[in-house]
C-alpha cells in the first residue's frame, strides 16, 4: 500500500462488521457497508465515493448499501453468484440466524456483478476479484494491486485464526476447503489481510497459526 493512500475503518451493525474505505487520489472505494450507510457517507464527505462493493451477500455486509449509494450516488457491485439473494438479505439472514439485532435495509439491484479476474480501480489503486466460495457461493476477496499492493480485503472467507462459517444457507465446507487450499498458495505471505470481522492479520501469520490452513484441517462448527 502506497504511503499516500489511506484506509479508514468503520465497525458497524449488530455483529460488528468491519467496513473499509480505501482512499486514493481523492477517490474512495467502500467495502462491506453492513449498516450505518448514511453515517459512513457523512464520515467520507471529504472524498468522492466512486464505488461500493460487498464481499458477499449477508445482511451484515450489505445492510448499509442502500443508504450509502443514495447519499453518494456511487454504483455498487457484488459477485454474480450472490447478486440475486443479496437483494433479499434481511429475510434470508433472519431465517438463518433467527432475527437481526440492528436496523438495516436490503440493497438495491447491483450496478455491476463481479466474476473472477475483474478489476476495481480507485485512484492509483486496483483490486483484483478472486472468487472464494464456501461461506456463500459468491464470496470474493479483493487483492490489492498498484498502489494497493500488499493488502487484501478478505471478507468472511478468512479471519485471524479462523475462517467463515459454512452452516448458513448456501455455505459449503468442501468448497471452503478448496478455497483455503488455493489461497494458501495464491496470497503472498507478506500480504496484510483485512477481514470482515475482528483484527487485522497477515497471510504469513495465518499460514503459521490458522488451523484451517493446515493440512487435514477439520470442519468448523461455527464462525462469523
């Protein structure tokens, strides 16, 4: 990540989702506005929000999209595989988790649907879309390039010491296993991982300590 670029963190919603704003040359990409969309827009009034993206369809990652895009006029994007169900995120999540603790909105139809290899540009930074099914069929991570090289927004695919749960609708542990095996060789160990919940970590740390990245990893019983 270049020194002139900036990342702002907003912890939002009923289960403390990490929403990130990546700022480069006065432009801003917002990742996973799970709640408080209007407040996020106010906090970013000094920059131009040019894109909003969700790493997957769950309500705690898209619940603030509508208010944010209405306030900023920015287009929003999500993976093609999660796009349809994202617009019903509240109803689906209420069924999955038995109720919601925060006030959120379903997002509108996305302006763009993402697939493997797509590029999101903001200022001098680029983010390459990598499909990471497991937590949901359409989970993606955003791998930084250009002035964003060395960071990755990994959503709920990978956490410090854990990985995303696979017991909600559309989740698949076999798919998650394949994803984690792929990421273990795809992501440079020096990369800083910015997860959807919890603390910042590095790929080097996760390769050394995360049990789900070790050979013969066991099936998780719960997670974010």
